[in-house]
């Protein structure tokens, strides 16, 4: 499971392109914000307050982010001056300064080790030893090609990585290892090849036991993982996973060994931040940007918060991220794409084999089907609806020969996903044809429901929910939210198009009810669906609190009406009213209650809704009267069933006393004859 909290504005103390880096301070919950030309700030994340700040004189420029060491802070000014100071030093000009004749690219720090300097020519050493060890032209890494640097520590060593790129399709990773036992630097160089016209945009390093893992984001959205070791130059390569929907300026940060947060992902034509699970290849959670974005977005993660820049504002977003299991990733609505994955049809043949239905003909038809499906999934080759429509018709002609294999294959999921995620046109006719088979994969159902809601397809949404046997809980919540907030005119039109049975007209008493007749009908259609209460409680948390109150009022009203009807039926039987009047009244009730959920379903929905929003309901004064009414209704029923239980006990005692047991007198010797027919 993963989740984002509410974004909070941390600071607006820099210009849009002025932010250099955000790093962790020595204390928990503190971060260092470094600006190129302005200042250095220390902020406390808990209350978003600035604790310290240091200004740099005009004309000077910070060329390396300020880092925290065991003895204080360290930063680089104008590439050649290393400044060190402590929190007690209020004036940056009084900080300790060391001048170097050679340019320094960046200063890196990690807990338990001294600061390490990375020079422009690739030389790496501790700051105290860099003057003596620098010889110039030391490494393959050059300043003009260095993309990023990083540092990570293992049990007995540290690793400094430098990523550089000289050719368009190649990038070089130079990793420097320093071990405590040998007290020497070991330099290893590895070269990685990218696909054509693809380059590495950024990378991060993270410790994984005795090795260091490099995460590289490519310009085509691919994520490459490399495990480095001081024992060998050639790393252990992990498979490349492509993150779909990335903008060209996307950036990322590593949350833990298996999760990354990516800024620049697109969902429903909106840019935002997503947490991806690289172990199972799934999108765990997504959230739009908290502010307006004008240029490249920078993202960092410290102390359980994701920090992202939007314009000249730095926002902090708390997050929770747990390690995934096979059961927790079932039904994830977006999967990452691997280069090795190529969906095909199951290789089955239709018997008997005849001249017009030979194996060669069948294989050829299957290959053409795969080609057409791949063509439909390629947005560049089917940009217009005219091209898409003609290709889809050709595909359907081939699919008629083997419909079962088609609907069972991943190609069906790919084509349906393309239809519901298309932004340039809305292929509603093609979606209707694909929805004729209702045993579709669970993974694509949330996308389908979301697309139908976005395009206002109330009729098609209702048909889908009524036809699918097991609807995912996330789809139920989305449909419920849509029906509650939809305009009444839209639902009236949908009811006419669906030729729904006669609904009783609105009466003056209905005006006091939370929903009208048509809205109640569609909302009740969702409430009648089966669900798992554990999953539904988690999904209902996304429901707007205003809609939660309206839903609870509707459930309370239905519960009271159903209980009153049960009581009226008993009264009618007791009073012995005329048969014709009784049948007429029951017919009217049948029309009103035909599509309502049962008392048990109403009670279940009340329980899960209260569980999902219990804190807000207790705090909010708007919910106080509603909770009192629900408590009164439930308490009366509990008392009623308690009395029934007491009555049952009395009837059991009465039955035991009134029963007469017949004793059969049998002598000492008896013969019984059994007749078998």
C-alpha cells in the first residue's frame, strides 16, 4: 500500500530556476535548501519554520549544494572555494574557507564519513586529501558530460558514483570505492548502451546490503537498475521497465529499494507525481501537482516527505509506502511496460483441419490480428479517428474466427485500454463492441469506469455495472461518486434511454429526501452490488465528505422506510383490510421498492461508510444530528430483536411443557415385524 497526504507549502524563498538542491540536515525532520545566488536555509518539516539562514555576498555563486557533516556544513563557492561553518555561525562571510586551484564539481557527504570532493576532471577524494591526490585528467568523467554524482555507504566502505555521457546512445558510470581496511580508493568504470536516440536524464544511488544500486531514468521513460560492487566493474543489470505517460522533463527520487517517486507523469491529461513499485511494475498512487508548474520540476524525498517544486514554491507531501506483496498488487490499474513483453494470441487451432481452414491460414490470421492490435495500440500510427475506426473494423473481421482466444488474450486488454485512455477522440462505438464480453480483466475495469464517467456515459456505465458479475470496489466508489454528483436531468435522460421500468413520480414528500426518484434508482443500483468490506472501506476514503453525509442520509431514509413497510404489512394483516385495496397498495410499494437494496445491504453500507470516515463524522458538527438519528433507528431494531429472542425462549419453554410423551409398554419378550415395500 502507498498513499500521499495533503500537500503543505514549505517555503517560497527562491526564484523558479534558482533552487540548487534540498538535502537532509543532521537532525531528524530538518532539511537544507540551497539556492544558487541567494542563500542557504534550514527548515523544520513538522511546522514549516525556518530555523537558520545564511546569505552569500553579491557576486558569489553557490556551485555545490550545502551538505551536512558531523562537524557542521560544507559548500562550494565559484567552483574553487570550499566553505565550512556550524549552526552557531550567523555570518557566512566568517566561515572557514579553503581555496583550490582546480575546479570542484560537487561535495558529497554521508553519515560516519568525512566530506568527499568530486572534481571536474573526475578526481574523487576526501576534502582533506583532495589537494595532494589531484593530478588532473584523472578519470574518464569530464565536466561537460557529467550528469549527476551520488554517494552511498555499505558496512565497511563508501561508493561515489559519477554518471557521464559522451555519446548519444551510451553513458558511463564511474564508481569509486573506499574501504576502511585498505584505506585506498578503487576506481571501476562501466559503459551502458541505450536504445537508439535515447539518453540518460538523471540517476540516484541507494545502498542495498553490501552493494550499491544505481537507478537511471532514460529519456524514453525507461528505468534501468544496476547493482554495483567493489569486486567487479561489470554491474548486475536489472531489466528495464518503461513508465508510461512521462513528459520530457520528468525527474524522480528514490523512496526505498523498490519504490521511486516520479514527477512528470500524466493521468487524465494532468501532470502530477506517482509512486511506482519497480519490483512488481505497478503504479501505487498518483497525485496532481499541488501548484502551477511552469518549467522543469525538481523532486526530493526526506524524512517521510516528498518535496516538489511548483514555480517558486516548494511543497512537502507526506507519504506512506509499504513493501508490496503478490496479494496487495492484484488489480492494480496500471502496469509498467518491459521491453521483453510482447503480447500475442494463444496458439490454438480450430479442428477439423480443412483446405479452407488449414493451419497455415489460421496462423496467418492470428499474425494479422496481432499486427492490427499492435497498430491500434500505437498512438502515432492511428492518430485520427478515421484511421483508428478502419483498423478496428479490420481487426473485428479477423477476430470472428477465434473470439474466445481474442477475449482471453492480453491484446484485448491492450486495445480496450487504448480506447478508454485516448484523449484526441472518443471511440464510443468501439468500446461498446469490446464490452459485449463482460468477463474482462479486473485491471482494466477502473480505467473503463473512469473514462465512462469522464465522458458522461451514464447509460453505458449502468449497463456495465449490471452486466459484470464481480465489480471491483474501486469501480463501485467511482460510480457512486458520479451518481451522487450528477445532474438530475442527465439521470432522467439516461433512464429513458435505458427503458427502465415505470418509476413512481416525485411527490411533495420526496422533496425532503436527499435524492430524487431517478437519482435514488441509480444510486441504489450501486448499493445492490456485492463487495468485500475490507477493500470497500479503503476505497470509500476517497469519497467526498459532503457526499458521505448525503449518502448516509439516503441510507437512513431507506432503512426507516423499509422498516415502516414491514410494520404496515403486519398491521394490514391484523386489521383485515379488503383484498382489492391491499393488492393495489402492495403494487405501488412494489414499484417503489423493487430496485432498493435489502435491509441487510443497507446496514452493511452504513457500517462501511461509518468505518471509512469515522474521524470526520465524529468531529464534524454537520454529522451530529445524522449520527443521532442512525443510532436511534439501530437501537430500536436491536431492542426489537432482543425482545424476539426473549419471546423465542418463552415459546421453547411452553412447547417443552405442553408436549405429551407417549410411553410404549413392552413386555419381557417382544416380536416386531418390519414390512418393506
